[in-house]
C-alpha cells in the first residue's frame, strides 16, 4: 500500500500548519547562496499545497516570513520579498484552476508596498475558491499577533463596544489575524529544529507537533503523507483519560 493509501480520509485534520525551515542550510550544503534554497523551497510549497488539496484538507498554513526575519541581512530580505512577488504572480492561475483560496496572516502593512499589493490582488482573485485555503504567514509572529489583539480589544472596551467581562476564548480568537480559521490539529516543522519560533502560540495550544529532519527544499508529498499517518496514530485526549474517548 502506498503512503497516500494508508491515510484515513475520514480522520483528516481540517488544518495543517507548517514551519518551512532549512532553506539556507540546504543551499549551503551544495555550496550555493541561501537564496538558492528559498527558490527551491517553492517546489516544496507547490507540492505540499497540491497534496493537501488533493486529500481534502481545508486549511494549510505556511510560515513563510517571521517578524524576526526582518533582521536578516538586507540582501536576503530583499530577495525573499522579490521571490514572494514572483511566486504569487506565477501561481495565482494555478490556485484558481485548483479552486484554492489564498489568505495571509501577519503584519501585512509592514511588507514592501508592491509586495502587499501583489498579495492583495492574488487574495481578491482567489477569494471565491472553496476547495482549500492556503494561508501564508508573512511578517508574522505570535507575540505581535497577541499584542495586536490586546490593543484592539482594549480600544473596543474603552469605546464601549465590548464588555470586558464578555471576553472569552471565542471573543479573543476573533481579534487574532486567524479569525475564521480553525486551530491547526497538526503542526509540522522541517529541518530538525525542535522549536516554535514565535508561530501560532494561541492556536497551537492543543495541536499535535511533528518534527522531521528533512530540510524544506527536500520536503515531498511523501513526507507530508508520513506526517499525516503519524498524526492519525496518536490519541488526542484533551485532558481526558483514554476510556472516556471510547
Ligand atoms: C526557512 O529557511 C525560510 C525562512 C525563514 C524565510 P531558513 O532561511 O531559515 O533556512 P535555515 O534554517 O537557515 O537553514
Ligand atoms: C522560522 O524559521 C520562521 C519561518 C520558517 C518563516 P527561522 O529559521 O526564522 O527560525 P529560527 O531562527 O530557527 O528560530
Ligand atoms: Mg531557519
């Protein structure tokens, strides 16, 4: 049986999030510049998106650029922004063909103007697609998102449009950039690092974590299937005891 056939389609996660890491190391291992790795990472983005949509996963979130990544050498940041623009431009037609909606989370205002513009156009062009949402985390960090939510909540409480005693998990979630997106059941990180790096802290409170040593440019559909099979073998207890789940 192929890996794909081993996946139980009735127990798929609705939402898978991925920390795409290891592009720089992959490039350096072949004696190339880091940006070479980012360019090759696009192949893995394309294949993973296709694999997720084919299976019937509804949301795929990819951590593409963190708030902290702004502090990398300017040449790398500029090259990443250019790659982002080119990729969005090149892939919008494929997203439409495959009925995939593009969304973005993060401090999008901080992106260079042309980049933000390209992103907005691609999101508008794919807005009515229903098969899967591909969510790009750009200039994203969880601490930025949580503080942004707290500030907007405070303003609404001050204006009197929100009652402080009514703030519960649901209300709070509505102030996050992930509003309307269910929490990921599965979080994958490539490149062998075992950390979250300021990704979706609130949303991954009960996610299953899966780490692989594969560097992002090497990540294939088969690796994605392997992560899903691993996920499906776990018992998600949410604080209960095993017997209660039966
Ligand atoms: C992940 O690869 C992509 C981004 C953070 C933009 P890295 O660029 O972090 O690659 P490594 O981790 O240095 O190998
Ligand atoms: C996390 O990777 C951010 C993205 C994948 C976009 P980093 O390479 O920036 O994170 P650290 O430095 O390993 O924590
Ligand atoms: Mg990295």
